C-alpha cells in the first residue's frame, strides 16, 4: 500500500507517467488499471520465486555474508540519496531503501536477507524483460515514461537504474511482511497445538 500513494504522487508531479497508447484508458486515482494490477501481480510473482528458492535451497550461500552485503547496500543507498537529494525519484527510493536496510541490519536482525538477496538476483531476469518492455525495449514508445531530471538519468538498456532500487525496496517490504506472517503463523501453531 505504500507504493500506490507514492505512484499517484509521482504521476501527478510528472516524475513518471503512462503512455495512453498502450493502456486501456481505465484510470483510478490518476493511475491506469494496469498499474494497479502491477502492484498485485509483480510482488506475488516475486514472493513465489522467493518461496520456490526457499524450498529448493533452504540455506542461502549468501547467509554468511548477508550483513556485509546489507552494509554495502546501505552505504550505496545513503551516498546516492545524499548526492542526488535534488532528484525526487532517486532521493526517495534510496533514502527509504537505506532506512529499511538499516532496520533489517540493526533492529530486526533478519536472518533471511541472504536468501532475499539471492532471490533478488534471480528476479532480475524477469525484471529486465518486463521492465524493459514497459520502458520501450520492444515498443516504438515507452509504456511508462520517466522524467530524467528526477532520476539518475542512467539506463540499463531502457530501464532507469533507479528502478532497481525501487524494485529492491518494494520486494524487501513484501518479503519482510511474508516472513513476519510465517513467524506469527508458526508461533501461533505452537501455542495452539
């Protein structure tokens, strides 16, 4: 739910927008219906990949270094948010990602970050294809356009690099909620049974 108001706000401020040529024309709160469905389908698909990975590889090879990876990502996110404080997409994305990673590292002491990072690397394959399609890799014009004055103005194929941070932030929130649910469900089953 955090990302829908963010999306509405950024669309209203023309930080990004949607090409009406590629949408059905049904809008709710200034967002095409396809964008609303994006926030259901993409997190679900990524959580599914994460759970499949947990099933087939219950212990992440990244677990021994997950704190180092988290610390490096905190540093990168912090530096980007400070250097680009004048670019709203970059600043918002990397500030929030930095805060979430600090919370995971210092307060929650999450033991599943290694698994999340491994899943995130695997998720980059469909991410590049889907986000590439949305940003004009396979179409004459992008389906989703970006105001480059509000992002790093750096692209991976046709995808703004900021989208990788946005994707990590969104998916880490989803996986955090999923893991919290599993802990509550498991501890509830122990107390009931």
